[in-house]
C-alpha cells in the first residue's frame, strides 16, 4: 500500500464517522407540518364541504345581485370559520374583482390556490384556471399603470412578483 491508499482509507473512515455522528445526532423523526395536517383535515370534512357549497351558492347569488356588503359579511364569516379552506378566499377574490380591485383579488386567489391547488387542475370540478388567467391579466395591467406613476414603490413591485407567481402557477397547471 502506498501513501495514496492510506490517505483514501483515512478519508473514508473520517467521512463514515462524520456521517454516523450526523445520523445519531439527529434527534426526533420527520414530523409533518401541523399547518398541512390541518389543511388536509379541513378539506376532508364533509360537513364543512356541504356548508361551503351552500354558502358558495348564496355568495354567487349576492354577487350577481350586486349586494356586495352582504356578500362581504358572509365571506368574512366563512374565512373565520374555515381558515384552511380555499373556497372563502376564492369568493373574496371574486368579490374584489367585482369591485374592480384586481390587485387585492390576486392576494386572495393566491391564498386559495395555496390552500387547494385543485383550482388549477382541469381534471377536477373546482377548476378555475381560465377565470384566474383573465383576473391575473387585469391585475398586471393595473400594476403596470401604478408602477408608471410611482416607479420606486416597493409594495407595487412585490405585487407584481405575486402576479408573476400566479402566472407561473397557471402556466404549470393542467389547464
């Protein structure tokens, strides 16, 4: 054995001891994120699903009738009652789009998509991709006009990043 073989053996031993120390030193096991567990449980609750379906019909009727104040109160109640469901955020985004505020609607749509990615899956009955694509386009136009008026506004730049994030999510979806 020459010096290179001896150095290789020593290096392998040192790496083996170091990796053993890391493995042994890792206390605890992999635990799922509590927030994700709550989201999964909330989406599986049949009572919540039926309540949200009924409330969704009512919200859509209120929006169609132009009764934004009652719709907003109902949506606020749904968000508080079902914080881990995407539907209340989707309803809030729809309300904000009706109120001609596409930028704030994008924040709500983003939360809805993060809570329930099925809104972007064409194979599910919850698919909202086409509506979201139109809404994102309107929000981008609004942000671009605001940035032209105030080019140094960092909040607008963050909003623009959110819009591009939603564009990527929509483009990467099944729709």
